[in-house]
């Protein structure tokens, strides 16, 4: 390869290396951009993870609260069944009492007092007095039944009030359970959307990671090309230096040979030699004794 060809090839290599290094710099900047984007995505993922954690925490607390209320509702339902059975039983007894005791407590008391007054104030035959005593005993027994019936009525009212109170409690529990269920449903929807967003960001992060690996591979390829061309450049530069050195030596030899020929011509013509001529001539003798 001639000097001109070497110089041209060296210039071309330098330009190619410069171009490759610029391409590598662009890719390095691209890596910075990708890493910055990956950092943002990771930050967003961390935020979503925290938000999901909060949603799960709240949802679990609501589930625990709902389970507790459902257990209470089961207990209330069980108590309602028991109270309803008591109401039915008491109501049957009350109905029987109403059918069997047509008189009021005051009327029975008045009748007992009237009969007792007759025994005290009237002179009655033994047979009549005995009949009145039996009637008084019957009326007192009837009075006891009426009193007992009144107690049943009071008990019925109390049990019915308890039943109504339990119904209110049941309705309240059902409403609260419904509200909590609605909140849980809303949280599930929020959870679903957050998971979709999380999955989308994970996909984006995977794509960025693949892109980063691809850019790094491209940089490695560029580094290989740059190193190869740098080595080639150094070899050509060395070759050019050697070529220039050889050319310089060749020119020096040509000049020296020319001067020697001139000195030898002078000597043949027996012309006077200068000190420089002698140096040239003896230099030749030292080289070729």
C-alpha cells in the first residue's frame, strides 16, 4: 500500500471511529433515558403496591367487621325464633284465658264481696250459706285465673316488645352488613383497577429492561468495532511511520551516493578535495572497507 493510500485509509478509519464513538455516545445517553424511565416506573409501582396494601388492609378489616356482624345477626335470628315461639305459646294461653274468663277482675271482686256480705248480714239457711261459700270459692279461683291471665298479657307485651326490639336490631345489622358489603365491593373494584395498572407498569418495566439489554448489546458491538478499528489504525500508523522512515533512508542514500560519485569523479580528475568531500569518501570506506 502506497503512502497516499495509507494516509487515506488512516483518515477514513479516524472518521469511522469518530462516527462509531458518536453512535456509542448516543446509546449511552439512551441508556440514561431508559434508566430514568425505569426509575419512574419503579416509583409508580411502589406507590401502587402501597395503595394496594392499604386497600387490602381496609378490606380485611371490613371483612372481619362484616363477619362479626353476620355472627351477631345469626344470634339475633336464633333469639327471634325462640321469642316468636314464646309469643305463639303465650298468645294461645291468652286466647284460652279470654274465652274462659268473660268477667273482669272488678266484677268478680264485687260479686265475692256481695256474697260475703250476705253471709255476714243475713241469717241464711245452712244449705244456702254452703252454696254461697262454694260460689265464693269458685269466684276466688276464677279471680286467680283472671289475675294469672293479666300476668300472661303483661308477659305477652314484654315478649312482643323484645321481639320488636330484636327485629329492629336485625334490620340494623342487615343494613350495616349491606353497607360494609358495598364498601368491600367498591374496594374490590379499586383493587382490580390497581392490579391492572400494576400489571401494565410491570409489562412496561419488562419492555424497558429488554430495550436496555438491547442497547447495551449494541454498545458492546460498537466497542468491539471501535477497538478493532483502533487496532487497525495503530497498525496502519506504524506501517506509515516505517514507510516514511524507509523512504527517508532511501532518499538519504540516493543523495549520499550522488555525492560519493561526485567525490570519486574529482579524485579521478585529481581535483582538490574539500573536508566535506573527504568525510563523504571516508564515510564510504568505513561502510565498505
